[in-house]
C-alpha cells in the first residue's frame, strides 16, 4: 500500500482565507504557471540570452542623514533595492548587497555593479521592507549586516518570511503581516501591505508558503507605491490601489527579467506592462527598478530601459514621467 505524503507549511500556520488555503498562499483570480524543475533546466541549458558585460560600473550616492517635510528623495541602489527619504524617515526596500542573487556563494546570478550606496554610507534606517523571499529580494546576509548597523530599524515583510529570517539569525527584528495590514511609521506616515500578482520560494519544495506583498507608504505629501515583483494579469489590483489612494505621488515599478516571454509572463511584467500599471494606479511619476544589476533572464542589460521608452511613446506619455536611473542615481520627486 502506497504511503501518502504529508505536506506542511514550514513557515506559517494560520486560518484559511481568500488568499491562503491552509498550506499555500495565492492571489485570488491569478493565472500562474510556475516552471517545473525539468523546464527550468531545459531553459537554462538551451537559452539564447543576450550577453551582459562582466562589469557595468555604478555611480556612488551618499545620501543625507534625512529629508524633511514633503521633499521626496529616492536613490536607486541596484536591482530592486531602493532608499526612500521623506518626512524625516529613511525607508529601505528589498536590500541586496551580496555578490550573488542565489542560495549559493559560488554559483548563481552575479551582480555586475556595486550597490549604488555603500552600506556604511546609509543614513540611520527607520524601516526595511522585504517584498518576498526570492533571493534577489530577500538577502539574509544583507539583512543580518543591516541589523548589526541599524538595530532600531524595523524589518517589515509578509507572513512566513519572519520565520526564514529568525532561523538564520534570531536577533533580526522581523515582523510579518498579512495583506490589508496598516502600520504606523511615524505620527504622519503609515504603510499598507497590498497584494501583487506574484509568488514565493526559497527552493522547489516551499513554493507559495510565505506571502509576497507590495507596499503603499501614505504620507501627508502623497502616497508612494512600491512593487517588488509582479505579473500584470488583468491589472485589477493596480486599479484598486489607484482608486483607494487617489493621487499617488510616485510608483516604484519593476521593468526587467521578462524574457523569454512565454516563460516569464505569469511571473514578471515587461516594460509595456509596467507602463500599464503606471496608468492603472494613476501615479504622477514612476521610477523603474529590477533591471541592470543581476543577469536573471534573457534580455540584454540595456533592453528594459529601451523597451520602456518605446512603451511610453506608444502610450503617448512623456519619458520624464517614468524615470530611469542607473545604480547610484537619485530621483528628487517633484511635489
């Protein structure tokens, strides 16, 4: 008689909801097809990727200690790592300072530029946001180093990811929350955890067992919408954000890791879809991320910004509205 295999969630245990079935999380209504091991291996062995340079040097930003009032300074550190300074708060998103976006130190995608801000040049951090647990977004070694340098900073993430971090370092101040949670960051600023069309995994046997999240930072000078990773699907989630928060000041949106499209369309947006998100959520400005640091998929290093300019032109939007910075570049967002 065959023995049944028991499946359990190693990171989170909680009640069934409209996006958790007791074992795995999901985005309601999302059509998603994740790559099987055999498909992933076949793609890796037969891919026709555009070559990346061994090095693509970044600029160096040395941010101020803080930014007061309604001023909004955003520094692109590289890949999905972004420092947001406003209202005297320093907010860091998806920090990765490691050489590789990989579970291994000796293999996996290797960065072609140093982080645009040296870790020792970061200002005192108030909060660190981790959108999901893929290695190019949740880098435990970086979070450990940041915890040592900024012990008062909160690490805010989705359900289950705190367990992953605590298993590596019990001293990491990680707090995990569900979609819909609203947390104060100061007297005047708060963060909302929101869904995106994505998934999670640290390996093949834990897919969708920790929650992924986008973040909306609500401030007196307008809201900031950060999406670490997402597919487009039908765009409903992004229109809901626009309807809920009204006049978003800035959307920080991914534009890279989208080829071959047949494999990536359910996982990552391409630049044309990023423009659609920008339109759907109604933000005044956007800043591109998730490109130019780690060679994750088949497009060339500079293809995402070129495709973005074509998509903006096709949509009749001025290129100044959707900004692109190389690592170390700064976007001072108009009020």
